[in-house]
C-alpha cells in the first residue's frame, strides 16, 4: 500500500513538471530552440535506454524472449493506435502558429499609424511652430487611444482558431500523458529505483510540453493564469492514470503480469521517443544538438543504473 502511494506521488511529480515548462515560457518570452532540442534529445536517450536495458530485459528474463518481445510490440501498437485516435502536435512544429502571429502583426501595423513611422506625416516632417507642436500632441493622444482600442480588440477577438488549436494540443497532451502515469506506477511497483528513473525521464520531456501548451494560450488570451492552468491540467492526467492503473490492476497484479506490463511500458516509451521527441528535437536545431542530447541522456541513465 505504501509503495502504491509513493508510485502515485512520483507520477504527480512527473506530471506537474509541465508547470515548470509553463513558468519558463511565461518568464522567458523567447525560448532557445537549441536548448529545447537538447532537452528533447536527452529525454529520448533516457527513455530509450531504460526501455531496452531495464524494462524489456526484465520482462524477457522472467517471461522469456518471445513473450517479452510480444508484450513490447503490444506497447508500441497500443501507443500507435492512441496516437491515431488522439493526434496532437506541439507549438514548436506549428508553422500556422507563426503565420497567424505574423498576420496579426500586419493587421496591427496597418490599423495603427503609430506602429509604422513611414505612415505618419507628422514624424516625417518636423516643424518648430507652436501650431504644429499642438497638432502633434493632439495626434499622439489620438494614436494612443487607437492603439489601446486595437490592443483590446486583438486581445479579445483575434486568432480564435489559434486559441482553439492550443486547447486541442493541451487536451491531446492530457490524454497522451495517461500511459506515462501508468509507466511510472508500474515501474515503481517493480522497484523504487526504477520508478525514480522513470519519473526523471518523463519529467524532463514534460517540461517542453508545458511550454508547448502555455505559449499559444498566453499569446491568444494575454492571461498568464489561464496559460498556467492549461499546462497544469495537461500534466495532472499522469497521477490520474496511475490511480486508475492501481484501481484496475491491483487485484490482479502478480509477477507475470507485472513483468508483462514492464515490456508494454517499454514499448510505450520507445514509441514516444521515436515518434515525438526525436523528430521535434531534430526540427528545432541542427542534428548535432539532438544527438548530443541522446548521448548525454543515455550516459546519465547508464551511470544511474550502474549506481542504483
């Protein structure tokens, strides 16, 4: 019982690391794509090594080579089906997001003379007369009022499609995080050390997910609270997944089922690494940052497994 509660606690820590990504996104307005690329690669390296060296290996040792690999393939297939049914993508790879933001900037520039110096004759031609100074001041106040009004309009009415898309991303990540909660729970039940390693690996790649959820929501609404809330909700599904796994599987857990679940979890983690983390990592920066992240992640995890 205590180990189950500890497993749920670890899944909560891993899931809520999305809020760390949200804080980073709200504090640092422009994230370094090379850093995110390295973190994605690092997380993929950690998860791939854990899946093949620890999870699949333990399942093969207990259930045999054929059965262990079949359960591993089952994990890959289940994650593939989930990905088809509930597809999602990250803001990092969303070209439409950048195009929408550019269109908003163009709209704003075209409707606000003060945002475009070339369109303002009072700025192009400077005069020293009192009449012109008064005219400039009057025009400046008018442009400021227009700017405030336009900002309000953009904040309340712009990019409904982008806002809807950002919420769909949050919901997609919420549903995709269910298997990760299951992975953390199963790994911790098998061994606390394994559970801690899985928590570390999952928490690492949840940080960029938090950024992916927060950035478009904040860009559309201007609300830091709402951006943080959606990143929180996208990560809370992991402890929910762990709790459901406990409630459903607890009466049936034995050594055979536990090792079979380890292989399935290994398949889930390999799929997430190959289908999501690595493609995004390579798209954000040059491939060297991605491969350096993978090597670093595998090295750190290999050392951790040797020590533990």
